[in-house]
């Protein structure tokens, strides 16, 4: 299992594109996943960064994903979705089912990349506040054959970090480190997860390694920030 991509929900997709270009990336518009939505993609060294927005709320509300995006953006911008990639969806679901995790039946979609190429994927999730799971029908043409580690960290806020961490363990089958006196931690592939206490529930920071730069994407009170520093 690995982190495949992270989705940023914003009110103005072009403003996000400008911010990403300022960081030296080349965001490209791609077809929205559902009616009423817009989308861009930034292929990275491994995986990709995705931006989404709503351009027609009435049309977007006709799909569950679109309704969730409209509700999310009412509270401001932020990290909308984290997607974990796996190689065998059926085996993963069978194992999780045996321990009591109840994922939605997988849906089949065609995801378009920055050059217009389409790849069949299977998607499922267990809860809106948990990572989605994706299985590609063929290697995505926008990713290199050798997947260099990229996603290096994810911070998750909740009112009860231990309960949230245990939910992640049940849903994803990942180990939890809850040593006394330290922050509750886990990992998805090479990406470290940290669970901390707050007044809300959601993804608060994601860290990416892009060559010699560490990229931090954070959200607070509905405001999204991006910064880069040399490592």
C-alpha cells in the first residue's frame, strides 16, 4: 500500500494553478471526475497532486462525490481527499472484511491524465474522513515505472486521536505506534502518519519530497497554504 495522490479542494482552480506554477510545477487541466466539477493534475516523481473545484453546484450535487465536495467547500478550502493505492483490490477487501471493515462496493471509473490519456480504475472507501482506496487497471502513463518515494507525511486531526488511529488500523491494516509520551503514529508505505488532538476532524498537513525540496501543504480554518523548503 502507498499514498497514490492527494486532492486539494479550492474555490478557484486557476488561483491554485498559479500558486503551483510559482512553486515550479506544471499543473494541467484534466476532465472533471463528475459533472459540475473542474480538475487539474500535477504529475510528481511518484503519484500526483490533484486540485478540484465546483463550477456548477446544481450539477455537482447530482453525484455523492460532488455533494461531498460542495459541502466541504462551504467551510473553506483544504485537503479534501487522500487516496491509497493497492495492487489487488479483491484480496485487500477480503482481508479487511474478515476483521470487520465494511468498504463500499468498488466502483469502476476512467481517470484522465494530463495528456488526455484514460486509465480504468477501481475505487472504494469506508468513510468520507478515511483514505480512499484505488486499484489501477493498467500502469498510469503519467507515472514513472520506478516509483520513487514521494509522500513523506500526513497529519490528521481529531477529537480523539487514539480512536481515529484504531479506525485507520481496522480499515487499512496498518500498525499503530502509541508509545507513552509521544504522538500516535503509523504509516502508509513510506509516508508517516501522525494523529493529534484538535477541535475538528480532518487532514491538516501533508508533506511531500520533491527532489531536494520538502513541500508542506496545510489547512487551517478553511485556508489552504503551500510552502517549500530545501532539505
